[in-house]
C-alpha cells in the first residue's frame, strides 16, 4: 500500500470480508475511508470518546485545527462522537463500541476478526498492551495494522509506535510492511 487509504481494497483483494476493528476512531474520518471501499460484513469502531488518564495527544478536527485530548470537556467529546456517528451513518455494516482499547479487546473471541487497525494511545507502553490484547483476536491470514509508525517526540508527545511494533513483529517472526507516504506518520501492517 502506498497510503492507508488503500486498506479497504487490500482487504477486499485478500478476501478479508468478515469482521474488522478500528481502534482509535476519533471523528471517524478514516472509518469512512475504510467503509467507502471495504466490502466486509461489519466494522467495529472502538474509542472511549473521553479524556483518559495518561493519554496525551493532539488530534485534528474538521471544525477546528487541533484538540488536546487531555484537556477536552465531556461536552466536546460528545460532539466528536456525534460527528463520527453522522459521518458513518449511511453505512449499514458499522457498529460503534464506546470503550477503551483493552476493554473492547476483551469482548471479542480469539481468531474472530479479519482485520485490526490500531490508532489509539501512541505511547510505547500502550501500544505494547494493544498489540498483546488484540493479536489473539485476529484469525490466521488476517491483517494486523496500525497508524503513526513513528517513535520520538512530536509536539511534546512521546510516540513509541515504531519501537513497540518492530519488537512485536520480530517476536512473532513477521516481516513488517509500511506505507510509502512522504510524511512520518505511516501505516504498518502484516498478515497473521
């Protein structure tokens, strides 16, 4: 894949048309991109839509440039959730699951998912936990993937995605593929 926007077609090409999960949805912009092309049965959108202790990020909105996740009010999160719901409302194969990543992972049976896309807390520790919690939920041949393949400091936020994913892929004996976008926030992926 050149960009993550091609993921729906990649899933179709590999007959991964059952259940999928996007973790870290925010306003649903990427969810809509997936749903526009993916022919799968059901996409679960997982997000807490709340300020969480220890989670710090700056996220882009459509109605304002950036929000600080640790400072947003409950009312602002409700607006973001409403924006997400509106954005995906025309799709019959979508289900919103308001929960933290680890809470949501516990609700899925092992080997029940065709793909997983992780884009939640970007700290190394959180990504390690997400990888361990979600990987068993993926069926053999399924696509394991995520966003922001970068480790380092950005706008005062410590990203550890690359370090965590590299170590996990090596542990699992997987060859990691990465999109070829020119910016630093690429998508990583491999098949189970």
